[in-house]
C-alpha cells in the first residue's frame, strides 16, 4: 500500500469517526432533552422554536450517520458515476456545513459572535468539541480531495481509451 493510499485511508476513516462522534453526541443530547452541541448549550429561546427536542436531535444523529457512510464511501469510491459523483458532492456539502459549524462555534467560544449565543459555560468541553470538529473537517477534506483527484484521473483515462 502506497504512502498516499495510507494517508487517504486514514483521512477517510478519521472523517467517518468524526461523523460517528457527532452522531453519538446528538443521541446523548436527545436523551438529555437538550438542544445545542456538547459544550455549547442552545439559548433558552431556541426551545420555543422546536416542537420536540428529542426528535430534532435524533434527526441530527441520523444526518451524522449519513455523513459517516458518505465519508466511508471515500475509502474506495465505486466506479459507477451514479454513486461516485453524489458521494463527492455530498462530501463537499458536508465539509462546508461542518466547517461553517466549527468556525461559528469557534467564534462563539472566543466571544466574537454574541449573536450565536453566550460563551460556553464549560470551556474544556467546548474546546474538545471544537477540536473533534476541526479534525473531522480536515480529515474529510483530505479524503475528498484525494477521491476527487482519483475520480478525475479515472475520467481522463477513460477518455483516452
């Protein structure tokens, strides 16, 4: 196994684990009946906008499972374009969403975005959540870049046949 393939494999598996960590955190918050993210409780007024906190958090957990599957697909994308291209598009959309979340929660933790909520009451938990998110989005980006490049090479090789 080449060094670049090992790097790609590690990145895709790390991205999958990041999505699974998100999923577990959402199931835990659903069990507790809380909105927000670990270390970042939602403002009290946010509860008025959500009919059922448990259902909302379990829906987020389901989204986390989908992201885990998509990240896992990057380990070895199927050759069929009907799977390969949607997996890449979903990966890039997920990277954008998770990256925006990490930036937003990071700004909230630093006190730079009071409109997003108060600074976290338990900073170590908040920083741990931000670290997991940053590692997740970085690994997913590396896996997606590598998978996108390999897909382009396959398309170019197919065109030369």
